[in-house]
C-alpha cells in the first residue's frame, strides 16, 4: 500500500525531502498561495502547527500557481512573504502543480485517496487540505473554505489514534 512516506518533494530551498521523514506523525498537507482570499489561513495553519507539533503534527505547505496565478513569486519571495506576514515556521516546499499532467506525484496520490465534492478528484482551489494519519494513509480532505482552526478536533483524533 502506498503511503505519504513513499514520496519525495523539494523544500522551498530546492533540497529534496523524503517524506518518510514524517513517518509516525500526523501530517496536514496544504496547497498554498500568497495572493489568494484564503491566504490569511497561513496564520491558523501556523497556530495549528504550534499547538500540536509537540504531540506529533506536521503541517506541510506546497505553493501552487494553478489557481488564478495567485502564487507568481519565486522561492525566496514565497518564503519571505510567509515568514514576514504570517510568521510561518512549518515546512514549505517548492512550488508544485496539484492538477493535470504535471501534477506532483504526491498530489496525484492525494487526489486519488480522498475525493472532493461530488466525488471529483480535482483540487478546486488554493488551501485544500489533506489530513494524513500516523500510518501515512489519507484520513480526510478539506476544501478551501474549511479554516484550519476547525481542524483541531480531527487533528486531535488522529494524534490519539
């Protein structure tokens, strides 16, 4: 069975990061953008990370420019924006595609594991969130409108389970 740990993604600085580094953790994977109406969710994502990281939660941010070209910057611009405006300290990765032929393999897998509204696998917009259990399997998918603060209970259940 494929799990999160079977993938590798490049960090924002270009360093390859095997995702098996997060084996045994509860992981929240989020496609992000700096110029989106949902961008303020960075603050709640950082809070969730701060509140639960000592219990085993990791938040992973994947910038994506596929929705309204709302992530046009390069890695330095993205990293600076996130740190300066939202104090982001959770791991941020290099910009990826989440849909289409060029989608990162992680996102092809995530989309297949947890369908969106009406059974669609396509990611509809920025700040779609995937909650992954300690065993590396996808537990749930949450749309852009679901604020990270609303995920405390599902995160706590995953951490306990």
